[in-house]
C-alpha cells in the first residue's frame, strides 16, 4: 500500500504577534518508517520538526507530489495537528465544512507548546477532496508565488480553490482573514523569550567579527567565530553583552546625544529589524540601557524583545537616567532584562541610549564611548561621544574609569597588524627616542616585556649608563631609527623639530606627549580649545599635538598612546591593570601599538581616530572633573545645615534678647559647636544627600512616563544630577560617618536613650541609625571597582537600588523616631527657621512619596516597557502598539 506523507509545519514566530500557520504538503521524499512520526536531524538552532504521514495519499501525479513542500529555512518549533472540530471546537477553532471542502482554521489561541500526541483526524480530509485551510494571518498576495511563506513573516500562501478532482491535490486557501488583534502584543516573558544574547546575535550577523570585550570590572573576554559558544555568551554578564552589542553597532552608552547629532546617525533600530539572518534575534536586543552598572546603565535582563510594532525609527535619545545607583555602569547593557534590570527607579545606564547608529568605524565609535572621554564632557570630542547615560536607579554608580567597558571590534578579515621586527633572539624590536625620565621608564618596562629597545639620544655616550641600566641600547637617533619601524617619541613636542624627521617616514610613530611643557602654551591651547564655540576655530586652534605631528610626518602613521602614564608609575611597576587610551587613524598601526600596550600588561582602549587625541592629551590635566558637582552640592547642603543649627542653637537666643537692657552676649552655647552643630549638620546633610541620590531617578522615571519613551534627552540639569549620584552617595557616607563618630564620642551619654521620655523610641532610632550606617557602608563598598567586579549586575543592582532605598527609609525613621515631637511642632522662634530635623526630612519624605506610585503594578509595568524600548508615541510620530 502506498503511503503518502503529509507534512505539517507550525511556525510560532512570535507568541503574541503572529498567529500559527499550518501548512500541509505531500512530501514525496520523507523516509517511511514504522512510526507515524519521525524527527529529522536539523540544524542546531532549528527546532524539532515532526512529520506525520497522511494515510490518505493523493494520486501519484507529479504535479501534486511537490505541492506545498515547504522545508522552511527557519525552524518550525511545534507540530500542529488540528483536532476534530466536533471534539474540541472551542479550543482549536477548527471547523470542518461539508465535504468535499474542508476548512481548517488556525488561530493564535492554539496551543503551541504542548504538542499533543499526533493523532490523526478521525475524519481525515480525503486527499481527493478539496481542502481549505483558513488562517487568520493577514492575507498575503500570492496566487502565483510558489515560494513558501517565511515563518517570520506574516505571509500565507494562497491558492485558488479548485474543484474537487481526483487529480487535484489539496490546496491551501486563505479566507476570512481576521483583523489583527487590537491590543498591543505583550512582550514575551523573559523566561519564554529565546535565550539568545546580543553576542550571539552579533556573532550570527557578523560571523567573521572578532569581539574583544575588556570589562572594566576586571575581566576580559574575546569572542570570535572560532571561539564563540553559547556558554561563553551566558558567562558574560548580560549587561556587558548588551553594552558590547551597543558598542559593536556603533552605539554610545555614555554620551549625551544632541538631536542634531542624533540625526546624523543611521538608524540602528532599522538595522536590527533588517538583520540579514532574518531570525528576529536582533529584536531581542534592547539597547536599553544601561548600564548595568548603575552609572553605566545596566540593562535589564535578558532583554525582552521590543514589541515588533515599536516604531523602528530612531529617536533622539536622551541620556538618561539615575543616582547613587548606577550610572549604567554595567553601562553596558541593558541592558534590560527582567525585573532586575528593569528596576523602575534605576533606569539603567544605557537606558536612554537610543539605538545607536552604526558608524563608519566601529572601533572609533566604541572608543568614543570610553570613560576616558566621558571625563570631559565639555570638550568637543567628548561631548559628542561621551555624554553618559545614567541609570537613574542606582546609587553609587560604579566608578566610571573602572567601569568603562572598552570594546573593540575589528574585522577578522581585515588586514593583519604589522609585526614588529624581531632580533636574533626573537625579541621584538622597538625604538624609544629620548633618554629622559619617561623614555627610560618606558624602556625599562619594554625590556621587562622582552623587547629589544633602542634608545635614541642626541648624545648616546652621555646617557649610556642610564640607558644600559634599563636594559636598553643607547644609540644616536639615526641609528635607532634603523632598528625598527615602530618608534616611541619621548621627546618634548617643542623639540620634535630637532629630530631627524626624514628618518621617521613610513614608520609607526607613537606620540606619548600629553601637552606642551610650556604651561602658558598649554593653558592657552586648552582654553582655546574648550571655549571656542566655532567649530572652525576649534579645528584650527584646537588640534592636538598628535595631529600636528601627523601633519609634520605625512607618510608616518601616528598613534597616540602612553600619555596618561607617568614616568614614576612606569618605573615603579603598575600593579593591576591600567587603562591606556590608544588612538590613531591607521587601524593597523593602532592594533600594533595596542599589542605593545598589552605586552606591558596594560589595557589598551581604542579611542578611535587621531582626533580623539585632543581629549586624550587633556586627561592627565583633568582635576576631579567628575567630583565637581557632588562636592559643590554636598558643601552647599552642609553649609545650609550648619547655618541653621548655628542660628537655632547659638545665635537666636542672643539676637532675640539683644533689645533687652543689660544684654550680654551669651557665649556658653558656642562650646558645643563642634560637638553638636557639626554632628547635626553632618547628619542632616547625609540624609539630604541620600535623598538627592534617589530623587533624580524618580524624576527621570516620571519624565519617561510622561513622554512615553526613553529615547528623549533629559534636561541638562537632570542629566548632570544623574551623573553625579555616585559621588553624592560617597559624600553622603562621609557625612554619615562624621555624625556617627561625633555622636559616639560625645553625645551618647547625654542623649538619655533609655529615659522614660524616649521609651521604645530611643533604642529604635539608635538601631535605625546603626543599620543605616552599616548599609550605607555596604553601598559605598559595593561601588568600589574591585568589589563590584566580583558581583553580577543583578547583585549590583540589588545592592544599589533595593538596599539603597532601604537605607533611605531607615535613615528617615532614624530622624522621625528621634525627633518625634519636634517634627510637626514649630514654635516659630528664631526667625521661623525650621529645626535641623524638619529641614533634612523634607527631601527624603518627598522622594519616598514620589516613589510609591512607581511601585504600583500598572505604573511599574508601563515604566518597565518604556525602559525596554517601547515608545507610546515615538518621536517620529508613529504610535507604538
Ligand atoms: N615624564 C612623564 O611622566 C611623562 C612624560 N610624557 C611625555 O614624554 C615626553 C618626554 O618626557 P620626559 O622624559 O619626562 O622629559 P625629559 O625632559 O625628562 O626628557 C626629554 C628628553 O628629550 C630629549 N631632548 C631634550 N631636548 C631635546 C632637543 N632639543 N632635541 C632633541 N631631543 C631633546 C632628551 O633626551 P636626549 O638628551 O637623550 O636627547 C631628554 O632627555 C614628553 O613629551 C612628555 O609629555 C608622557 C607621559 C608621562
Ligand atoms: Fe543620628
């Protein structure tokens, strides 16, 4: 008996968006087994395919044997066999029309995951009778299109029904298309979403791409097509993966992107949507955020997919988001995955990062995200590329320099880096011009790294002993330059003209100079560069020394490196890693220099083209740039608290009695200035600063909710505030510690904690204070790079967000229980000045009150979706679904 086979595929392309499509075909090639089902070996990513045999074969006409044979290019996951309509009509919506026409209707309600045992229809459609399958997917044109519908596209294959005929094979007909579901599709639950990482996506879309991830928390990963594995992908923290993805696709995590700048960029979202693999993988990559480190926007978790209907057009992104918490340090990611990542109050670092556009040079773009550039947001290059996205939710965002994730992506099929020439012993040869402090220190380290170092000097004999002490070989400039094609300039820039420049032609020249030694010149240049608002002026006057050098040596390949190191540090030996920015226009030269940097056990960070040298050269001269905001804010808050306590404790009593006769100034109250006033001021400042760590994240959340998108810029003041949360948090801890020490040292005995007046409140408020100090210490410790490096992003987010809010709550209780009676009352004495308790409790209570609505499920859900990339109304006028 001839057994014909019926092949059915079910394509659950998207749980919420794409209805099931079932195709039936007579497959002439399937192996016949003694079972009704067989599983064919499939490509790993493909899901199991199950075939069933149709016991009612059509006649063996050549025309029908190949009808509707759709070996789909991509994995069908479930086999759907409609049950008899009369048995489970409500479940399967299956209807059988009177013969000879049978209609099958498949709806999204069909179970996809529970594969029912492949039972055959009790009244199987006779092959000779026309069969009509109805799908509620949007009708697709294709009367003549022989190509099977792609499972990820909502296309259906339509054939004109033909009259029943013995020779007519069953046909699939589309009719009664159901309108799309009016409700927006829910994003797949993280647990149901395909567990693919951004790195996987990157790997699949760019299989020949090598990804080097140097994670600021101390680990380095390298992924290439040959070494990549899923396990590796999971090992990498999601946030890092996200950031990796974002950087790889030209996104900047840290920068504050202006609208005009945004418009210059290509649309990375579109790029994702049209990824060549067509697998939909990229949809799962939400450049959310974040970093995951608090400051570096951690993204959320496993990246729930952005709803497919989300407008893919890019929108000017606003940087983002949060405080103490993270700057998105796991700034690399977003990454946003599950609830952890999504933390409503912690907009991850990258969270506002809009899907970045792919730049011409991925390396360049990634480098521009470097922390180093972020240090100086006002400088041109930095402002373009570094403005950070902050996670509004985390306090103590990771320390930027350490948290910076440097990532370089280089095409494996690109030109290989030049090789350093080797001497007879197999040592790499390199030239250092200049036998000064830096030249000798560098030579020492290079020799320790098994390099043969030729030190070029104007007078080799004079510096012979010093050079030989380093292990280098003293030579004249000309002799040294014959040694190697790679030359490190360790000569002050102003003396560059004294060097035999013609001998530097066609060489790789490493410029290690930071700035002119001439302070006046340097100052003038930097000021000119920073202040000039005219780009033309900037270009002409703000050119870096490396660029000048490149102009001077047009045939050479100039690379900026090593300038952030000091001779002292080098000579003493650097323990641990040290980030060394490398920039240059020639990728090959840059790669070679990066190898040299690695050989010295340093971490090269590719900062892109030589123009980045403008910022790189300024790095050694930055002076607590990132701390400025926090220090100013903390100082102002503390001073306000101190003035209030001074008036209320010392001045008011005197000022109010001044009009009385025989008034004499009472100095007795001033004895306790250090003990009481400083302690109270520090306590008030600590609580206020703690609230100021979390308040901007809450404000950012409301802004995002109001705008319905995260792809819009925050106001500058909020952006600055979010970026400063980490430093505010550390200063809060400092104030709290001062208060605790002073109280323990002087006040404990006089407080009368266990007096009847305090009853239970005494021990309670002391306990609250103790726990507050303890947990605040945990927050501070967790923000240390070495500690946060050992934590997962989820752990880090938990500490900075959940524990942080707990600290705020406990600190508030500490004040409330201590000043139970005085918080409400005010005797309006002392010029209506509030007490220190009344003053410092305002912001914490305000922050907590504003936070409460965000915790309600509906608001939380909305905020989470927005932070995952959903746009209620996109900035381009498209309505999100
Ligand atoms: N010192 C540091 O910590 C760091 C320095 N740098 C950069 O490294 C470079 C060198 O710094 P450093 O070693 O401290 O400076 P030094 O003044 O110690 O050394 C400069 C060297 O340059 C050579 N030199 C001086 N004048 C001339 C000249 N007119 N023509 C040719 N060569 C000359 C001399 O070497 P010789 O007599 O052998 O010719 C001299 O030893 C600078 O550009 C600096 O910005 C970068 C990072 C850190
Ligand atoms: Fe206290």
